[in-house]
C-alpha cells in the first residue's frame, strides 16, 4: 500500500549569503557539503496499519513524509503510495491521501473554518450530500460544529488541530500522513486527538503514518514503529520490539559535587557522565526510583537531582 | 470547473484581505502617489529635451503608458508570484503541493492586489492623453484597435518574466535582488524608445528579457517610423513563446524544491 524503496534525499548545503553577487556566486560555486537527510530508507506498509515514524529532530521524518506525498522529489530510490508514483502523479495522489502538519495549518487563516471547508469541497469536487454527511460526522467525533463560524486565527491550538484533521478527511482519503499532530497540545486535547485517530484506524480502516515526539502517542496508537536516526532506519518492528530493544527507560540526572565512579546496578541500562553530571537511564520495572537514589548516593554527595519522563528524542539519541 | 474554483479562491482571498481594511486603503493611496511622481519626473525630462531620438513627448508617453499598464496588471493579478521568495524561506510551498490542483493556480488565486489597479489606471490615462495629441498628426484607428492586444501581450510577457524569476528561487531561495535586473530595470528601460540604448543592452531587450516587444516594436509600425504590418504579429508570438518557456522552466524548477525543516 505504501512502499519506500531505497528512498534517499540529499541536499547540497551552500554557505548561505545575501546579495545578488554572493547568491550568484554560491549558485555556481563548488563549495558545498552533501547532507543525506534521508539515506536509503526502505519499508512496506500494509492497508490498515498504524505506523509510528519516530526519531530525533532532523532525523529525516518530515523529509520522508514529504517524499511520500509528492512534495519533494527523491534524490534516488522510489516511493509508491496506493500504487501511485507520488512525484509523477502528485495531483492524483492528493485526492487519495490526507496530510496534517501539526506546525502549520492548512486552513485559510483569516476566514471562518466553514469557509475553508467550502473551498476544499470545491477543490476536491465533493457533492453537496457528501459534504453535509462530512459536517455531521466530524461534528460528532471532533465537535467541529462549535467553531465553524470562527476565523481560524482565533481558534485555540486544540480546536485548530481538530479543524485541520477534519479538513484532511473531507475527501475521505484512505491514507493519512500526520506530521506531529499533537505538538503543543494540552493533555485533554491530546487525548481527544488520539481517540479520533484510533477510531479512524480501527473503524474506518485508514492507513496512518504518524510522526511524533510524544511516547504516549506511540504507545496508545501504533501497532508498528519505524525508528530513524540521521536518515537511516535503525529499527522497524512492533511496539514490543521497540520496548525490548531500548526498554523505554526513565531518565535520572544527578549532579555531584565532584567526579564519581559509577558502578553497575541491576535495572540501570546506561550511564553517561559529563564531568560531575550523570545521566542514568533505568527501567522502572526492575528498580524503583528510591532504591536507585539510595544506590547512587553511595557514590558521592548529590547536589541536584532531576527526574524525567522518557522522551523519544533523548532515548534514541542515547542508544544510537 | 477550474474557473469556478479560481473564483471561489479569489473571493476567499479578498475576504481575508478585507479583514485589514485600513492597510488596503493605505497601500492603494501610497502606490498611486509613487506612480504619479514617477511620471512627473519623466514628463519633466521630456519637456526639457522635447524629443528623444526622433520620438516626441506624446510618443514616449504611449511607450511609458503601455509599459506601466503591463507591469501593473501583472502586479494586480500575481502578487504571490512577485513575493514568491516567502514561500521558499518559510517553507509554505509545501501547503500548495498537497492539493489536487496545480500550485501555480493556487498561487494566482491566493491573492489579488487590487491596490495596483491604481497604477494601471494611471497608465491608461497617460496613454489616452498621449493618443489625443498624436491623433493630430497620425491616424490612430489601427492603434486603438490593436491597443488591447498590446496590453495583453505586455501583461503576459511581464508575468512570464516574473515567473522565470520566481523559479530561480527554487535554487537560490531569495529573488528580490534578481527582480531588479529582470523586472524593474527592464520595464523602466521600456519607458523609452529602444534606439537610445547601446547595442548589447538592445540585444538583451530583444532576446532574453524581451521588453522591446511590449511597446517599442509595434509602435515603430503604428507611429509610421519603420517596419511593416508583421511588427504587429511579433508581440503575440513572443508573448506566447515566452509564456510557454516560462511555464516549462517553472515545471522543471519545482523538481528542485527542497522545502525547509520543521
């Protein structure tokens, strides 16, 4: 259904300059670095799968999604979505996929939400009847009816995201690409969005690729996880495999008053030391936080202690 | 179908724009003033010299008017092409590529800069005044009939030049500096008859930046200076060819769009 085959995108990085002479010069100059944003990634996603596509900032997540949706042309390799080549038949593909960029709304900023929907209705040639069904259905699940008459710029972030999600569904696409749809949302808004996505996947058989920074998104939604780092796939498997592989550790940061010699503790998966600061990744199912603290305090006198919930970013950077 | 969508999108953009009414009125007034000062300067120079290489004040006025209307019409219809670099720098071009409509149609329908109509009106007034004076010595029937064709060709040529310039942004991100060389300077130059320029410059204006065909070439014939009836066909051919090349270049350039990181 969605296939990437040795998909690669490399950029020439010119030192950027202003002014016509400088920009002309950099246009022809040989001084550049080649950066592989996405480096020979391959995967195959079947109908109805809900795939979490994760990795640290700049790992190449958005670039991959942009190649799958036809926005970017790959430097080499191919992509196929619903049997369509996204670059050659971009418009054809656009009728069959829905895209949401969490960072940027696709709606008309100064106009009421309803106006955006009506423009999209014309763009995707949706019949009056289907349009009315759409409004009804998404008012039921996302409660968009409450802010249909409000200009997009006056919506809260959570409302805006609901409006954006509904807009992406207006032409009833079978594939959804979601680039950080929960970014910046509060707990309640995140929960709403997750429930919506779950329903789209379970009851409507939508195939979904989701990029996110939020581990809870992955745990609650995704049956499969693809982890990329520096443009390369480092893991492609089930959520269980990801957990077994990196254990989803909790993070403890301890600052000592002097450099210490850490020892092995059962349940601690990794320790990083920079001067007198330790970053400890540990598995809470094997060792409790108080027990760990007790062990650590034997190494020296802690000056400051910070506990953090696991974030995909950090965990992946520590492991790969 | 396409037209219906275009009208829907344009009306949405005008409604968006009208959310900031003061800004709209202000830019219309300020643009009108700038254009008036511009022409007063030209008139002052011409008054002093009476004629430029065989072209009198009113004949140059026609050239000026046509060049000015062409550019203003383009600026009215395609402000987003003119401001294209913001799509590169802010990565906004992504949003145009996820729709089942060509990005060019979306760009053109995204905004109409109605404040530029002032510039077109001012150009039309200058053409009308100049024609009135020219009519004392020439027959202007053919000129009047042909004028709409000239204006449409001028508009198409300026749009094509702008589209080529915008396409450069796929590689350089920024185009503001290029626009000086590909749009502002050539259109300023086309306010005057081409025979005042040195050979190399004339070569440019007859080939890569074909502004000579917007007004100078057809006017040579219509004002009985030289040439033949085929001079009236040239602007149409150049406009069509240039438009075709600009579109091809644009479609080629899109492949090199490399977005921005989020």
